[in-house]
C-alpha cells in the first residue's frame, strides 16, 4: 500500500489551509481522510499530484469550507443548548432549595424531597456544567485557563453542598464533609482564585469584588452551620434525659416505701388527706408532662412516632429533628394553639408549691428551688417569663430535658412532703405514748 512522504503531507496540509479550513480538530480529521483517499488512488498507479486533483474534484471546491461551517454550527448549537440548560437549571435548583427550606421550617410534607433533589442538581449537574462552560468562555476570550482552580472549586463546592444536605437531613458524615470542603476552599481554592484575579489586569476590580463576595458567603455559611446545635450536644441531652428518667423511677420507688409506711401509721384525717393529695398531685403532674413530651416529639417529625415504644417510653436516640426549635416553642407558649402547655405546667408547679406550704409551715429552700417558676432577668434588666426562658428558642431535646427535670423535682418534693408527714405522725405517736406512760 502506498504511503505519502513528508513533502506530500506538507503539500496536502497547504491545500487544506488554502481551502479556508481553520478549525484545528477538523483539520486533523480531514487530513487523515484525504490521505486515505489519495493513497488508495496511488495504489492504482496514479501519481500524487494527479491523485490529489481527482480527490479535490470529487470533494468539490467549497465542500471543505462547508464541512467546517456545518461542524462549527453543530458545536455552537450544542454549546448554546448547554448554556441554556445551565440557565434553566440555575433557576430551578435554587428555587427548589428555597421552597424546600420554607417547607422544612413550616414542617410541611415534601420538604426533604425538594431539598435533596435541589441540592443534588446543584452539586452533581449545575456545577460541572458551569465549570465546563466557564473554561470554554475563558479560552474563547484568549485568556489562559487555570484548570486546577476550576476543578478544585467544583470539587469543594460539591463536597460542601453534599455536607449541607447531610446536615439538613441529619445523616452521618455531614461534619466531616463540611470541614473538608472548608479546608480545601481556604487552603487551595482561595489562593488560586486570588492569583487568577491578579493575573487578569483588565478585570482586577471586578474579580476582587467577586472574591470578596465569595469569601463573605463562605464565612456566613460556616457561621450558620456553627450556630446549629451539634450532634454531640444532642447526644448529651439524650444522656441527661435518660438520667432524669432513671432518677425519677428510683425516687418513685423510695416514695412507694414511704406510702407503705404511711399506710401503717395512725394518721389524722388531715394528715391522710394531705398525703393522698401529694401522691395524686405528683402522679398527675408526671402523667401530664409525659403527654406534653409525646406531643413535642411526634410533632417535631412524622417518623418520631416510630420511636415511641408500646409501653409509652421513647427511644430518644432514634428521634429525628433533635435540634428543632419551633415545635417546643409552639407547644409550650401556645403559638397558634388553644392551650399553652408551658403555662399549664407552670400553674401546676405553683399549685404544688401552695400544697407544700400547707404541709411544711416553714419555707424549705429545697422545695422552693425545685418548684421555682419565677421570671428571669437577663441581658441588662431584660425580663423573660418562666415559660419563655425555659422553652423558647431552644432545641427539642433541651425542652424535653427541662420537662424531665421537672418530673424529677416533683418526685423529690413528694418524698420531702411524705417524709415530713411521716415524721409528724411518728412524733405524735411518741408524744402520745409518753403521755400514757
């Protein structure tokens, strides 16, 4: 099979250039195609020059230019379609994220789906398309392309968006991804961005303005995530709640012994009535608080009903939206509700304190502290009500921890009051026995 010499290849290249072909990639493809056609004719015994003329006649004088125009048209159409797709996606994806965020705040169904889909489109589709188009536009402007900067920025953006999604959905690994994205951004992407901005003399002011906005956005975003209650803090609340529940059960068992002892004592009618009232009131308060806790838990996330066991106990480790601050405030302060549960609990504590004063004439500091419902003065004489101070702007787990602490305190006060009644009854028996003797 005939092969073209270097001189013949140079002649063929010159013919292609004279035809008006400027697109480099197409030049290479067309050169290979013409070489094959000319070599085939040369195999038939035709000389190179004559073979070249015959191939040129077969192709036509304007055919090469037309091929280039058609190719560039197809490429430009694809590029325009890609750019249009980027604009559409850049509108749809953030809109889905914003709407999903509103749904998340309002606890409406569909929030998780919209957030997941919107953030996925931003990370997996929009960012790669944007980087691809940006690289091409930079080349078309005749400027040097810093591929490393674009690729590192894209990767760190994808990791950060994924971390944000994991954080919102309470999936494991969110903190690691956000930290990794931050480190890559600060240590690698920002220095490359600064160098690129300094090299572009024509648009330095514009580039540095964009850089300032990028840095501000990163700082504000990380600050926002830092303000969110961490998983470790939520787990510490779980441990505190479990401790409260076990403590309340132990004190209740001790109180049961006191109840039995009181049953064997000769009590006056007033003492018996007060003891029964204390027992009934402590039980009623704990049952009511259990009901309030169930309301907060089940309304904070639909799946939390699965964490409520058959015996009524709650597996706090498996709860969703542990850092929810809206539902506890709504339930306890009665926002858009007929009943403010926090006000009811406060009233029950105050009534319990009145009952305690009937039994213990002298004020007991332990009882006073355990049943304290006074308003709190904070932030330069700014006063907040007891309900607001304990249940507004705090995460769900903290609110539940406050309620379980009240349950423990109610049992402690029950123990103190029953012990006092038992002591008074025993003292009266001793005095009566001495009088008889």
